[in-house]
């Protein structure tokens, strides 16, 4: 009986093995019984090929897991840099934005991802000079879809403007203690100018811009409170409403703002007029005066022919404005207003019927009356000289009792109080002067409590001016500014 060396070792672990048993290193061929090495692939005598032993299941599973891990690692090493590196991530999203979303519902998600990527990149790269930053952004963003502008502001602030196919987005870059912060500037589509006004309560950043796209443009004004590492939008509290189309600029003192507006667009924004044919539009001016840490508003409606029609339509809706508009109405216009005043007055369609050097006849149709008006020029001012009413909706549909009730519903006062002025106040409109009573002036009530300065405090400091070199914008943008000019 042959005893295996393995059994002996197990039975006597401390004993010396003297038996040379190497049977475990050989195997016999099933065809010829010849002993062959366990590593042999075929019999060395008869050439019979041996079957390979199957791999253990645990070894197979381990190989599959290892192969999958290597595949995932290789894919992640190729994808993750594009997701984590700000430059590659921004370039990837910019290409997707330029190509457009595959589905309409993906548009907002793609825009939000691009906005976050751009802010992350600006927070890291905005410390570079403006020209270098703009060039890097132009390389990352497709030039046929994006247009880049970078502007310096006082106090180490920057404005970065990214135009995406006539849809502009602006960002304010601020250095702070924890690091650079980037804030989106909602409400400013195309940046024009900025000033920092120093107040006892803290500095205020006033920004001017206009709507994107083809002219005419809407002027845009935003007011921000500057904090060490944040900004607060105070526009609704410190700025009166801005209506109509036109342009905005800072006055000579650097604090007040002058808006040159289309009078027709003002009337349409108030729904006084629906369509205007060949009526001569004129320029109205809205003056925003910085006083007691907020803006006050007043209007100058000009002296053009359309000013008289605007005055008639507005006084029909707000009869309390008759004293300030009297010089444009004449006796005929005043009588028309008294006979047809209504809170529903408006939606007038204006068409020029005839015209000469100093006389224009307009056809005006709307609620509550349709009429023809002769507007004549005298003393440099156009005013209504005659009225021919062609129909009154109220007169035809309401008896005397109903007319009395309708007139009782007329607002007692306009939403914005107005009064005449003999000249512009100091410090606005670049020092322009007007003759006595030449302007119709509109003042708004205070929109915020004034910031009271402590005793002994100095007067207001000179506003800090944004540095905007001519080379900051390409020639194409200068053409856009020229088209925007009134």
C-alpha cells in the first residue's frame, strides 16, 4: 500500500519527509496511460490533447469586475476633466447653446447650465486684464454666435457682457474677502454707462443700458447698493417708473439722469394711443434728479405738434392736468376735454389729413370721442386751434343722468402729480435752459425715505465714473450705439 506524502505531512507535521512522492506533479494520459506533466497540453507519447480545466467561478467574476472597473476608469478620465475644468466645461456648454437645444423644453436647462459655467469661469479668470479676459472668452465661445465685451468700473469692479445672438447677458465681477464673486445683472440687456454715488449710508451703483435687438430701444436704469461682498437691487425703491422708447445718459453732474424718449411711445405705453400714422413724433425728456439718496422724476413733453394731441388725450383721462396743459389745448381743446372726460379715454388712432408749414390737421378716432383737430404753430409752440367732433360714444349711448354718473367716475387726479415749471432745476439736462412756462413738468412723490446725514457730514462726493475706452467695443457695436442715439 502506497501512502501519500501529503497524508504523512498532515499526520506528522513535525516529521521529516524522506519519501519522494511526486505523483501530484504528473497526470496520466487517458489514451496510453503515459505519465505527463500537469502543465502539458498534450501527451508526449501519443499526442492526445488534454482538456483544459475550467476556471473557478470566483475567478471569472473577479475578471469581469476588474474589466468593468478599468473601462469605467478610462471613460471617467476622459469625461471628468470636461466637467470639472471650468474652461472645458464652458466651451462644451457654449457649443451646445450655439447648436440649440434638441427639444424646446431643454432650452431653459441648457441656458441655466451655461450661466453657472460662465460665472464659475469668471470667478477664477476675471483678475486678468480686460483685453486678455475678452480674448480668452472669444476663444472659448463660438465667435459666430457670441460677442464679448468687458468694462472697468470704479472700485475694481468689472462688467462682462455676453451677447448671444442679440440676447445679451451682463455680469458684475466684484473682488471680496473670501474671493471673487460674480452677480448676474438682470434688467440690463446692453450695458452703456455706470456711476458710483457715495452716500452716508453706503455707495450706490447706478447703471444705464438699453434693450437688445433692433432699434427703437427701451432705456434701462438699475440702482444697486454696494456691500463688501454683495450687492442689493434697490431699483424699485429708489427709481420712479421709466416708460417709452429712447435713450438714457448721465447729466453733467454725473448723478442725475436724462432720458430722451419718443412722445408717441409714451402715449402708447399709457394706452392713450393705439396707432399713429404720419403724426409728427417729438422728443420728450424725463429728468431723474438724485436727491436725498433716491431719484425724483419730472417730464418735459416738448413743443411739437403731437404734444398737443398728447395733452388732449391725457386730459380727457385725467382732467386735473388741464392747468398744466392749457397752453397746448387752446379754448377748443379745453372744451373738448370738458365735454368728453372719461377714465376710459384712450386707444386713439391718429392720422394726418392735411399739413402746411404752420398748420396740421389730424383725424383722431377712439374712446369716448372721434374728432378732427387743427394744430397750429404760434410763438414756437404748437397748440390746438379748432376741433370738429365727429362722434361721441358716451353722448350717443347715455342719457343726461348716465352722463353725470360717468363724469363722476373720472379720476380726481392723475396717478402722477404735475405742475408747470418756468425753468429746469439746477444740475439736470446738462444745464439747458428753457423760457418761462415752456415745459410741462411732472414730479413724483418720494419713493423711499431719505437717508439723513449725521451732523457735520460733508456734502455729496463726486460720483465715480466708469472707465470705458473706445477700444472696448468693436466697430459693429459703435454702429449699434449710433443707431440707438435719438
